[in-house]
């Protein structure tokens, strides 16, 4: 339950990093 939520957050974070590599 919580593991899935954490996984989803990680995926979103990675996606943001890929989309905005200039941001940190």
C-alpha cells in the first residue's frame, strides 16, 4: 500500500528530473 505510493512518487520525481535537468 505505502510501498506503491512511494514507488509512484519516485517515478514522478525521476520524470521531473528528466524533463527539467536544469532544475538541481
